[in-house]
């Protein structure tokens, strides 16, 4: 009976492959026919295998392509599956494609991709796959300071959603080996992990930042879902106790010291805005690194180096003023590891103030 059904469906495939009505309709009919042939040994029927491969080619770049490769255990499609997975890393079909591709191409191919321009997407796919052996590949990514921050942060997210990975992050934190620029993210993810022992350990090793009322803030993933009030956010920005306007300009208003925020909503997503407020040292903008300048007369100046010649430095201080210093007057200068923007800014605000501020900054976009 199975052979008879297979024969009928095979004929359906052949007929429609040779005389298709409209391509979309044809492909849909053929895919439906293939769904009823799962498990049939294609190697024992060359004509049927040829028909399947024709349908496969027509579905390339679609979820049905992944299904056909998987259902008929077709080989030689690893690269095509990987290309599809990289395009749809957050779709279940993309994750399935990734798993099948890795099984065919091997882990070395994944390790190579982690170092490519697609590294962040590959990390996301690894996390979504939740494959233990693949998750282990992310251990070295998190601790490698030479890798871009975005791929290391994605690796933290992926590890935090896997129990063994979460334990690894906690172990790094306990040894003080967790890079500073991913600590806030790790804290945010692990304090809301679904495993009680992980949450308990995270509360001790990586406590969440607190708001004005000494209450732990929700994780950034939760904060970005909250809707703030733009008008109130602008008021928070200008509030003396918060002090944003004392270092930043928005549309010509404020102090020209830190990065201009007039178009910050175009440059950063809301999650990155929260992170820059809660952990300003995690991602210091190029050109806004703080410097400590010690003069030979004993004075010390802290600010940004805005220009440098063979003979002098120009320093901008927090009041927005610039001063030139001859290098012959300078005893020592040292780059600061921490952002000039103060940490703990959230302590001057309620949680709702923070949400409103982020909503306001997110609304500042290029016109």
C-alpha cells in the first residue's frame, strides 16, 4: 500500500514538475505531496529522488527547504542551510537549518564563523539552538577582550539562557574574570533566570542596580517593554539632581561636554540607551575617553583631549570650556578606564523616571 501511495504521489510530483500551472501553486502542491512521503528511501528510487531535488531547488530560501532537507536526510545542503539560518536566526526554521548545517559541516565551520562579520548572528543561533556542545563555544567569546562588544554581549545572553552557561557566567563573576563591560547585562539576565539556585547566586555575586527607592531595577529586557512619557523624560533630563543636561546637549540646549544626544535615538536602540545610563563605562564612545592630566605645578585636570599638536594639548572640562596646555607644563597624563559620566545615575531617579528618560532619549532622532 505504501509503495502504491508513494507511486501516486511521485507521479503527481513528476507531472507538476513538467507541466506547472503557476509556480507558486505548483510548488505548494509538490511540497504537500512530499509531506506524505517522509521516510521513503530516495536512494532506492532515482526518479523520485530527482523529483524531490527539483522541488527542493524551488523552495530554496524558504522554511520548506529546511523541512525537505531534514525529512529526506539530504546531504550536501550545509552551506545553503547556513545561509538561510544567518538570514533568519530568530525563526524556528532558521534554528533548525543551523542545527542540520552544523551536523553536516562540523563545529570548525561554526568556530570560523564566530570570527567573521556574522559572528553576532552565529552566537544568537547557538543560543537559540540550546545545544550543549555549541554553547561551550561561547565560553571563550565572553572572556576575549579582543572581540567586539556586541558579540560578547550576545554571548552573555545566550549563555544566561542555558543552565550550564549561566553557571559558567557566575563562575567568571566569582573569580572576578567577567569583563566589566558585560557585568550589567549578566546581572540583568541572571537575576531573572528560571533556575532558583542561579537567581540566588546572582543576587549575591551580581546584584541588580537599584533605583532611588533602593528597589532592584527590572532587567533591561523588561525595561525596554515599558512605555514612558516623553515630556516627563525631558524634565528628568533637565532635572538638576539627575544632571544629564550638565554634560550633554540636545538641539543646542545643555553643556557641550559629553556626546551630543540630539540624534541618540537614531544611533542607539532603547536597550543600549538603558545600558549607557546604568553602566556608562561599558561602552565609552570614541573620542570621549577621560584623561587625568597632572601638571608640573601640582595642579590636576580631568577632561577630554579634544586636540593635540607636537607642543600642546587642548582639554575640555566638564563645564564645556576648553583650555590649552603646553606639553612642557605636563608632568603626566593617564587615560581613565572609567567613563567620566558618573555611575549610579539611576539612584537619583525612580524606576518610572528612568523609563521616562529612556523614552525621551529614544525619541531624539535624525530629522
